C-alpha cells in the first residue's frame, strides 16, 4: 500500500531492499562456523617468517565462512597450499564445523604435494 507522498518506484525499492535483507539474514543464519586449526613447522632458521601468518606463533585458528561441513572440508584442503617451500616445511590443518571435528580431527595436509621436505631434517 502506498503512503501519501510515495511514488511507486520508492515503494518497489523498499520491498526489494527488505527482501534482499531477509535473504541475506536467512543465509547467514544457515551458515555455521568453519574453524581451521593450522600448525606450521618451519624450515631451520625460518621460524619468524613461517609463523608470521599466526602472529608469530606456530599454531592458530582461522574462522572462515562455510555453508556446510563439506564446504569446510574443501577450505581445509585449500589451506594446505604452501608457496614458501624454503620457509614452511609442513602445515597441519584440521577443521571443525559448527563445533564438531571434521573426519575425526584428520590432518588434511597429509600427502599434500606442497610439502616435499616434511619427512626431512631440513628444507633441501
């Protein structure tokens, strides 16, 4: 119903905005927290650089948006990527979705090709 002084276009914009906000709110209500627990093992002498992504610590948690446990799993696998082979020797990434461990707390980086030095004493 149009109020006095409102044009049809104003009325339509208000409805579109209200509908968009409702959809956004419902979408956020359906998503749960995906918490990635990341622990880095640094190459010898590279601890400061390797741990810089966790504020100087070897381990930290990162909360990322995910609409499902399977999407959280994909984000955990993606977090295993390592472009700094001479800095980070290995990363362990586990994930929780809505507070529950995914795959029993599995390390998603086991066997990942970005960690060729994982079982060696140095990064050579």
